[in-house]
């Protein structure tokens, strides 16, 4: 496993390369930005649900799912939403763990934004939910880009789980990743 | 049949015992099974790796049976051929939400009946039954605590494949534990 880049950086410029991102809750006025990634099959390719087909559809999703969600944030670059990240806590005796998912507008891929957003989300979640011990995320076996993002963000690869999740009508092989509250501190 | 070539050694007898596959049957529980249920549900040696607390009284056992066992989607008493009384339990719980293709198996056997292959036989029989009864089922999985070598061996002998160690995956007795995930796919189920 490669060295976590949050350890001592090899050079002073290392940090300058990571984009400045902020996380904030969504509101309905974000529907236009939301459509940018939610309607893009390149982004929704590895999601449970397919692309949003209309602004009406996106608005409904924001109202019914995003706004009432326990933890759903817009990933913003220079104040503009370019993606989303959310954490779903476990119920009852499983509330010590939460699962994270994210998506990013296609034109912003390859700049470290998802990695930065994950780090920021993990930091916030560990602070907001002090009883949290385990954060987990899955990436489909056929989605190495997302696997790399999780690894760069400090998640530990636990292993492939065969036919674990039903996505887009078929059972899929996924890789399970975890990050423990008691693990190495993230900067 | 035994061949009488003088006195069999203890090792040979042990091997013979292990080779004998126990005849077990699986059937639904009734509340009148509470006495059998108590033999493992009140025993820390069996319950220490369970998510459920060890029961201490018959009333607690009855409550547990009424609230959790009777309404369960698939829970069976493990009975051995010479006695109608259950010696253990095996249950298969469907995964939540959209994952209709997946279910998890759990089991427990009374301590006095350990070492006879009963749990292994029950898990195999349960796997076979649910793959048959639930045509959409593709994946049967099970988690066992890293140090629960007895249960892990049962799963391995029943043909489950070890997939991953999931850290701090479950809270057992107030402590978060590392669990090993095992899986049996309908595609490579031994019973097909």
C-alpha cells in the first residue's frame, strides 16, 4: 500500500497542489449545479440509480432525499458546487459506523478534489459524531479510479466482496474500504 | 462397519467420529422448545460471540423467542436424529433494502454438542434450503469474530470462502470487534 500523502510531504509545494475545497449543505437553488453531475452518465455509471433526466427530477431528489438526509454536503471549489459527498450512519447498535459516498462533475476529475473532499468529510464527521468508530466506503471492482481516491484519502482496502451490492439491476463485486477513528491522524 | 483388527487406537476412533456425518434435521421453533433453547442461550461459552446478550432466566428466553425467533424470516432449530429436542439454531437473514440477492447466516450449538460436525451440517443444510427457497439469492455471507476459531472453521468446512477482515465492524459486548467476512455464492455452492 502506498504511503499516505498526509504524512511529511516530500517538498514544500506539495500542499499547494491540493485544491481548496469547502463543504456546505445543499439548498434548492443548487439544482442547476446538481444537474451537472447528476445527469451525466459518466458520473452515474457506478451509482445505484441512473442519471437524473430533468430539472424536475433533480429538484424532487433534492427535496425528498438530499435535504432531509442526516449528512449530505456540496463539494465546492471557489464557492461553487462541483459534486456531493454524503455519510449514512448505521441504525441502532450500528450507529458507531457510517458509510460514505461521493460524486464529482466530470470536468473536475483528476485534480484531487474528491480526495480533498473525503479528507474534509472524514475530519468533520469524526468531530460531529464522537461515537463514530468506523467509516466505510465501497468502490466497484471495475472502478479503479474511485479505489485510488479512497486510498489517497487514507482509507484501508479490506478486500473484495463478491456480488455484494445490487446496482443497476445486477449484483456487483465491490471492494470494501474503511477508516477507523482510532487510526493515524489525518491532516 | 468397524473392522475388528484388535483394539483401535484413540486417534483412529477420533478420525472415525469426525468422518461420521451427523444426521440433523432443521425445523421451525415453537415456544415449547424453550428448554432446549435455554441450553445454549444461557451459556456464555456459546453466547460470548453473539450480538444477543446471554439470557439468565427462562422468562428472558421466552421473550427472546417471542420477539426475535418466532417472527424471524428464516430461523430453524437444529435437531439430531435420536431426539426431537433442539441442540442449536441456524438462521438466515435477508439483507436490507434493494439487496434482495444477499442474506447472512448465523448459528449456535449447545456446548455439549460441539465437536461433532453438527454446526457444519446445519449450515450446509440451511444454505442448500435457502438457495432453493429464494431463487433471487446469489450471495450468502457470514461474519465471525477474528478470534472465534470454532465458528470460522465451521464456515470453512461448510465451503464458505474467506473474503476480508473488516475492522471494528461490529460492537459485541460493548467493544468494537474485527470480523472476518465469509461468503458462499449460489454459483459455487457445494450443494449444487
